[in-house]
C-alpha cells in the first residue's frame, strides 16, 4: 500500500528577504514533516532564484533594464520593512548569524536537498526577460496550471 503524503504549496510573489526566508523556513519545516512541498516563484519572488553572478545572455533593451533594476540572487534581496537603504538586510543577516540561523542561500540549498520542488513561473520569466541560464540549477519551469495541479491536492496553500 502506497501512503499518500500531505502536500504543501507556497506561492512566493515577494522579492523581499524576510518574506523569502519565511517561505523557505515553512517549506523546509513541512518537508521535514514528510510533506510534498512546492514553492512556485512568480514576479519579484523569482529574484530569490537568480544566480548571484551576472550571466551573459542576449536580451532586448527593456529586459536588460529589468535585469539591472532587480536584485540578483538571494543575497541581494531587501527587507519589506526597515530596509534603510540596504542597512536593514545587513543588520538582519548579522542577527541571524549571531543566533546561528541559516541564511537564505542555505535555506534554499536545504530545500533542494529535502526534495522541495522549486518552480519558476515561465510566464513571469517571459514578462521580465529572465532566462533559465540566469536562475539556479536544479529548479523546474512551469506555468500556473502546473502550480494549480499541485495546490489542488494540498491541505496547506500559502501566498507570500
């Protein structure tokens, strides 16, 4: 007899550090409780999946502007409150380190190790001019229908 796992889905719409950390803490917690977990990244949430380094890809003018204006990777996200021109994220990272809390990149890596399905929204990627080469390795690419398929069977569905 095959046991059905509980399912948890999260839509990460926000590109803010504190909200991304919360999403990954919840996702890793659910995975630790043996839930099948999907995080669907759309709009600004996709920035958490961007590689830290610049990737040379051909883009149009508008897509290049989006790429320059958006933070590149989990280490560059700002805070939703008290960002203070970039000082806020430095302060929260210092406090997290002091308390031996995992960084966002570490939480992302743990999620991948636990089998959390990280799904980049292909429609949003098209709108913002993001290409697969610019995002982390080991993630999936799909549209909203794929997310809805996962969410339909989940007991927990969060929008962050």
